[in-house]
């Protein structure tokens, strides 16, 4: 029996914060527009967003379906030279034998990684994340958005596929549409009509070739996801495919660049019926077309938090705060010493705790220790512990404090003592929260964030966010 390749699991992450585009013109007198764009918080970057999307994808996936490889793609990496995928790997607690690689540098790299995973072998977790920045009042600023998505690919021999990969095609050409030189925070574009003219024949070529490759006609396609950073080309060329085009989330999330193809695919899978044929068409330095068909397993394999649910639960951020978070507006720093850089050797020794949030549990008393300890507090036994993974465990706020003096890029800091379900208590910093809404008894879940950056080193750890929805 021939094995079919496709999607085994998927997940997405849309940040809790949003920027009302109207706020841009309110402050600047120009720019902005209608709707909202998703905004990564001050303690998020593409790595932390990638971790959250991957956690959504792998939640509930059995150990038999653990990835054989992890590929991380972004055009806004937290590090260069250093591999960012290894941090995602550590947060997911993947086996050391699983390679973790960065496939980045261009927006097209993300969909290219997905194509390679779908046409390759083994189980590959493809994670894409992007943090879009534009100059104040620019179209990129208002139209952009921050998000991440993750897709676990494999074959029907691995387990039930949520969507089967039917085939696709690619068309490539060298032309100057959008570019950004190393070190620049924002990108530049050529005149819009030029890009539309360049993409036109490439869309026709790739679309025709993809239909031929799958033996389908346009009438067989239930919906098409058409995306790319050239908004004019996407809208006009997508309309001539002859199929229904899915919502691009422009009014609620914005265009999340490298992450957007997988994000829109996740949004489509969240509501698709079994047997639907979906075409993913991506315009980025050429055109990629991937065609998939959903299966009966999709209904039971969807992640617990849909894209729509994440879009619905939001809180607006002011425009000046957004500019400060992106480093486009310098504000008075806290009147406290900045934190020291984290120790590389200490981080390596405690990686299970720092990146994986793994405590220890006394095998005699059952007491959970956070952080992990060699000595049990309930009887004094030494080295009688077993690992206690806590990243997926929710908790209840026992008490909290709002600290307006401690160092933070976005004060105040809200600390809470959290009692975790099944045992374990520790003080945790809260994120994505309004201090006025924190209450004793509130429920929280853990999320991977960046505590601070010092000497160019990002200090990643876990915070707690309110459980919503």
C-alpha cells in the first residue's frame, strides 16, 4: 500500500495584544486604517511565538508521533550565528537526537520548508514565526502583524492524517519586489504595479502546473488560501484563480509574513469539513502552490485553541507603547539597574528547568519541587526524585503583588504565587494581563517568554498568563 504524506498535527499562536489601526492616525495625523493588527508583547519574539505555536501543535500528540526533525523559519530571528531552533527544541523537550535547524532569511523560506517537509520523509515539525515592523505611518506598519504557526508533517503510516498532500508546483523568478539589507529593521518595496506584473505569469504557471500535477481542475478546489506581502498582487491575482478565496485575516491579525501561509492554513483547517480540497498559494519571490485534502480525522485532531478563538480574545495596546516595544520610540528606562546577562554554563546545566519548565517530584511523598531539588522537603530524602514536567499544567493564583519599582521594559511587573494543579507552588511573573484584573483564585497557564536581554543574550524562561475563553 502506498503511503500518503500530509499533516499529522498543527497549531498557531496569535499574540494577545492588538493595535487599533485608527490609533496610528490619532497620534501621527496620518497612516493607520481600519481594523487591528496583532502585536507581539515586549517579552515575545519570533522564538517564543514559535514555541507557543509548536506547543499547540504537539498538545495531545502521542510520543509515537514525536518529530524526527524540527525546522524553524523566520525573517526576524532573535539570534544570527546562533541557531534559534535549538531554543524551540529545548522548550518542547525534544530528544537530543532530533535535529533542530533554522531555515530563514526570506519570507519564501517558510513555505519552502513546508513543501520540503510534505514531499520528504519522516516526521518534521515546521515552525514559522514573524514579527513585522514598519516605519511609523507606513503601510507595512498598519498592514503587518505578528504571529506563528506550526505544522507536523508525516505519512499515513505514522498515524491518521488530518489533511493529505495531493501535490503542487513552484514557479521562481528573480526580480526586486521587497528587500531588506542585514541590520535594517524595516523593509523597502518597489513600485506596486511592477510587482503585480511580475507575479502575474508566475501565478498562472504555478497554478496550471499544480492542477496538472494533482489531476484536478479549478472546480475540484473548494477554497484557496492566497497570501503574500504584495497585497495588490495577492488580491487581484487570487481573484482570477476561479475558486473561492479564504479570508486573509487582514482586518484582525494583519499580514504575518513568513508565518502567514501556515497561519491561514491552520485557520482554514479549524473549520473545514472532511473531504475538502484546499489550495495554498503563496506569492514570495515566485509562487508556491500546495494542494491538500482534509480527512475524517480532522475533527478529532484540531488543537484546543483555534485561530478564531485567539483572534477573539485580545486587549488593545496604545500606539506609543507599541512604538516603545518595537524600539521605535525611546522612553525613560526604569530607575533600577538593568539585569545582568544570564550565564551560559548555568543555562546549560539547568536547561530542563529553564527551557522545559521541568521540576522534580519526591517519589516517596509525592511533593512537587519548583524549582527542582535534590532534597525532599517532606522527609529529607536525597536524590529520590523523578522529573515533573509542568509547562502544560495550569494553576491558581494564591496571592499576588504589583511591583512598580523592579526593572521591566514595560512596568509594572505583576508577580503571583501560583498553586499548580496536582501539586507544586512557586512565584511566577504574569504576562498578557492588566494589573486591575488580577485576582486571588484566578486561573493561569504557562507560556514561554523572554525575561530580558543583556549583552545581546536573551534570557528565556516561563511566565503565566490568565486562562481566557
